[in-house]
C-alpha cells in the first residue's frame, strides 16, 4: 500500500460522504415540513445556495452545515452520516490498484493503517518496484506472495510475514499467477512494528 493509494482512499471516502449530504438535507427538511424560504430566513443562507446544496451542485462545507444542524436541531454527525461514536465498523471503500483489490481495515489518519490485499488469479506481472516514506509489515493469509525488495526476490507462502522500510524499492505480486491474500500494516512515520510474545508457562517446580 503506497502513500498515494492511502491518499486516494481518503479522498474517495470523503467525496462519497459529501455526495450523500444533499439528499439527506432535503429529506430532513421535507420531513420537518420546512420550506427553503423559511430555512433561508432561519439560517441566513440564501434559497439558491440551499437548493444547490440539496441537489448536490454545491459542495457542503462546515460553514454551511453548522447553521443547518442548528436549524434542524440535529448533531452535525447526522447531517454527514458519520458512524456513531464507538462503532467499530470501517466504512472505507475498496481500492483497485495494479491487479489488486485493497480493503482498508482501519480508520486512523496520520497513524498506522491496516489493509487486506487480494490478488486475483491471472498472468504473472512484471515487477515495477516503487519507493515512498514509511515502514510496512505484511502477513500472507493464503496463496504464495512474490515480494521484490531491493535486490531480493522472495516467495512467501501462507503463514509467513515480512517487514521493511518502504524507502527500499518494493513490489508485490503473485508467485505463479495464483490468487493471493495478505494483510499489511503501514506507518507513514516509519515506525517499526513491535511484536511481543507471551512467555511460555514454566513447568511445575521450575524457579520463577
């Protein structure tokens, strides 16, 4: 997962949220029985701006949404359709890149992010190693993953893991053209993953 892919995912998710604001505002206003003229008088936003906002012709901004939330007496989160606080589900949309389907598994902008990668069966691709700032950890769930990392050309079967500095040229692909699924954790700040194992239970009578 590259930094560009992460940015594209964030942008796509934001655009999707903003596209849904207009219909949500129209439904809320009609449910309350308020006309555009009355809402304009209450909020100080012109009728034309309100109409364009509801039709999706005007991009929603915080400056517009705050008075509308107050007028409708609803939380701002309800206008943008944000998940309730504490909701563990992740709503980010899948990304399709270089014969891979990438599923975001976390929502932690600016911090470590987790992804599931699915490479469909098909012809073997020619490696095109890339570099970017950060650090990455991966774990193969199924299939055989080909990892080109600097001068190394590795094949990782299911159950194997790897971690590396993403400033080293790297590329992921299928070994042999079969399907592959793997997980990655990416940190733009370059922080390494710390793995802690639980110590084995000491046998009876062993010194503590």
